[in-house]
C-alpha cells in the first residue's frame, strides 16, 4: 500500500493524516499541528516516496497513541493496557504502539529513574508514523492489528498507563542476581503500595510482573511476600516501605513509582494531617484549601478563566500557561498535607497513609471564584509595571509572572541615563538592529521602534494596543525576519507564528487556544486572505476573549494583552481591521530582495541572539529616559496626528516615549493606511463619487444605483462593493441591504441618507457632509 492509499484510508476513518519526509520521524511543514487535509489535498502532499503520520488527539476525534520506548514496556503492555484492536510497530520493535480513543486532551511523557523515556501518551499536538512509513534506521512500519481502537474513558486509560509506567520503572531498576536484595526490595515495594491503599492482589501482580520482566527466576515467590506484609500493617507491626525502596533502587526511581501510581510522598512532620475519611465535604475541602495556600507562596498554582493553571514548559522549552486537570490538582493537594485514613485493627485504631479523595478535589474546584491568584500572561524579560517600576527579578506580580531563560540577566539600568548612554542605545536599536531594513518612511521606522519597546511598557498602557502590520511588496524582503528580531529580545526565543484560519469560526477558536496559554506575542505570519476577522478585531479592542477551547465543551474567558503582529505581501485589510493596525512597510525596490548582501550583520538573527542583553538594556534606557523626563504623553502640538480610536492610551504613551527619544514620524502614515487598506471602503468611495456625478442630491432607487456599479462600456470599470455573486435581481437586493447598513456613513465627503419611498421603491440620496 502506498502512502497516498494509506492517507486516503486514514481520512476515511475520520482521522487527520500528515505528510512526513521519507525515512524521517517528524513533519517539516510549518504549523503542521493545524494542518487539516481533505481528500482533494492528498495527491499534493503524498505524490512520491514519503512517510505518513496521523495527528493524535482532537484532530482525529480523540485518537490516542501509547508509544512504548523500551523493552520492559513492550513486555508489560498486555498486562496493563486495555484490550484494543489497533496495534502497530516495526520489524525490530513489534507491537510498540497501542491505539485508543479517549478524551485525554494533552500528551504526557513517562521516564524512568534515569530520566530516560519509557512511554509516551500522544494526544493533541503530536503525531505518530503509521505503516507503510520507513523508520530512519530502515525498518518498515507494519500493522500487528489493524482493527478499531478501543474507546476508553480518560480516567481509566490514564490510571492504566500510570500503573503500567510505574511497573516499567520498577522492572528497569530491579536489582541484579542477589536474591536477598531482590526479596528485600519486594518487601519494601509491598509496604509502600499497601500503605498507599492498593489492595493485596494489585500489589502482588505489580511486583511479580516487574520481577518477571527483569528476568528474576524467582518472580513467582516475590508476590507471595505481600500477604505477610499486609498482615504486619494490619497488626500495627513495623514493615519496610518507601525509604528502603529508595535505598535499593534510588530516590528518583522510587519517586517516579509514587508519582505514576498517585501515592502520597513521605511527609514533613510539620505538614497538617487531614482525614481522607472525613464525612463533612465542605469542612475537609476548606481544610485542604488552607493547606494548599500554606505551601503556595510563592505561588505555583494560579487562576485563569476560573480554572486552576500553572506554568509548564512546552516541547520547545518555552513557558506556557496550562490548565491543571483534576488529577494534577489532586497531586498538588496530596503534597501539601499528610492525608490519612483511620482503621480499626483489633482493639487499636491506626492511621494509614491515604490519597486525597476525588470528591474533595471536585468540591474544591466547584467554587466559582477559585481562591488563587490570577495569572493573565507570562513575560520573559524585565518589564515596567503600571507605576513605572522596573521588575527584573523572576516571579509573580499582579497577574504577570516573569520567567526568564536560564542564566539571562542584564546590567543595571541607570535611573537617569546620560546622553552618551542614550546615544549608544540609539545606535544599537536604529543602527545595528534596524539599520538594514528598507523602511519606506519615517513612520515605518518609528512604528518598528514602538513595536520593539511595547513588551517592556505594556503594563503602563491601561487600554488596548493596536496590531502591527509588517508588509512588503515582494516575498523575501524581510518582514518575517523583522518580526522575529524585534521580539527575540523580549522573549529570549524566536516567536512562534500561526497562520490565519480558513474562516471566522476557526480564527476565533485558534485565537482562544493561543491566548489561553498567556503569550506575550501573537504573530500571524504571511497573510493570504483579507484580514477582516470580527473576532480578532473585538479581542484587540476589548483585551478579552471568550470561547470554547478546542476539544472542550466549557466556555473560557480571559484577559488578552499580547503584542499583536501581522505580516504579509501587500496584505488587504477589511474596514474594521484597518482601524486597528499601524503599518510598518519595507521595500527593497529590487526584484530579488533576498540577494542583497550589503548588511551590517550578515547573520542578523545570530547577532541578536548573541547581543540579547545589550538590546534589552538599550530598550530600557529609551523607556527610562522617558520616565526621567516625567513620562510626558504625546504633546498637544501633535493633534494633527490621527487619534487612532480605542488606542488613545497606547498613542499617548508610545508617542511620548518616541518624542522624548527623538524618533520622528509616529502615526504619520495612518491616514494612508485607512485609504489604501480598506478594499470595501475604496469601492464605496468610488461608488459614491459616481453616484454624485450622475444624480447629485436627487432621490434615486436601488435599481438605478445598481447600474452605477456594473461596467457600461469596455472603457468603464465596475465597482466592487463586496457583493456576492448572483443574478442582477439578487445583486440589487444585496445592494439595498448594503445601503441600509451604510446609511448615515460618509464616503468621499458625502453622507448616504434614506429619502423615503415612491411606488414601492426605497429611495436614497446623498448629502454633502459638514
């Protein structure tokens, strides 16, 4: 079967295929997690020798891959994973991928005590190679079972994989040939698991499986010691447990076993003791919150969109805000108190370690306003707060958390920068960083400096900030490069770009998913369609988002204050977006701009990486110079500049900084953007001008006006008002509705007004605007 045939079969099963280069393991297409191929697309992507993957998780209806990365995991899989009809592997690693359908929303990796990957649960955001792909080592992937993946509840599958992973860790750490050490370890593991409320049958199977896979010839005997250990614990007699296991296989392996099984860790004596058997749910939930608050300072758990979240590193090492699932909240709660249950053994009552009950966790999360500190976004460089105080120490502050890259620091910033310090900073920004970009005017350069500075002063701007449109006439001029080098200093990494959605609904959901991770920058690269998204325009102006996350049913809301950047080749803007962006246009005025060689830095990205701290300091010197001057806002003498409605705060602050730093041209191209970027507006202006020339201020019907927008002769152009295709009658009806929508609007100096009716005709006329 060819990869094209395989892709067709994958698509027919409701899954999303993804092209992968031949003998490679991962896709190379930018934005591949968002790629959704149709049947018509497949020949374009699978037209020769290639590999084929399938998108896991939400794009394929909840398709989950349990990828086994070690021999022990493959030997134990059938003992712990639910039965499924879909399994594949390759010649040297048969049955290494078990497939299920489940609602698990995010992938998870499992490692052993040496931090080596043993199992990977692949879900949304990942992909897996399928037959007939070829592994880089030359093995051909093949099906071991090509039936349907089993449908399994998320909790059930996660528990199974966790148990499976824990047993794999124990098998890999099982001692060598000394039978006495092996038996001691079996006793210790039995004590640890029994204290964790695992029943005798579970513990015996767990220990025997690990011993068997580790080639312990006495593996049946290892399970028999569980009964004796259980009796000791019931009688209150001493029994070995976790500490002994740590001595034999190491702290890290023991911690992994505890983690994957959800066992409580060893407790400090000063942690509060909570009764997992407490019948008063409200009481025990309040006590759990109290215990959690005591250890959540400095905070590690936050609140975003009425959900608990924390900071995680994504696959590229970048910090992102992630929702904490109830199972993870349980882990946090388990670590902030000594959870016990009281049991009657003979005439004695003993306390046995326990796990926090899930009904307690659910009750804690049922509170509408979670008693956690809000977290809106992550910053990765020093920044000024709303009072103009510079924060350069990592940590949380009023809804933001500063998470710098390891080892990143800057020199001290002078409270009152000298002229020499300012000039040096100016040379770095305008010379080294921006000097080789072919700006078409002063306004373009000023806006690029404003974009560079914005991440550091965003908290000083109370209202929303506009998008920054980096445009050029020819591919290869450097708009995407500019976006990268302007944002790298603030991020410490290259900004991740996203492409525009196919329609408004997709745009809205993808933006919600992006904004929910708390990004400092949202970069929509290489615009192809008209940028006219009402949801994007609303988010930019309101600074808030609300929608369902992909793969989720509940609504999420949040504050959105990223830096907005768009790039494209002569991009076209709709009316609502034209008023929400400032333009940065570059033009090398050559057919092949990528062939230029006259640069200050031939490898600008490398220079930016090597000089990140210097660039950040230069930006802060610009801002500090403005603060020292008294934080003057854009002066009154610039009333001639466009007001840029909804962005008055941004205009005042950024204009003030640029004015103090003697950067010319701020907003001077904005009216040109309004005129050139609004396709529909240009059409309406042309229409109104032709209307006045033909009828002046006389009332006229829709039928007569329709004749003005269609070409009457070969020498006369038609006018595009954004009407959809249709018959003349349909187009006239659309024009009537469009006129109603635009009544009282002014185009080309004339206002469209209603003029009554005549013989069932709705009449319109023009008036000169004041």
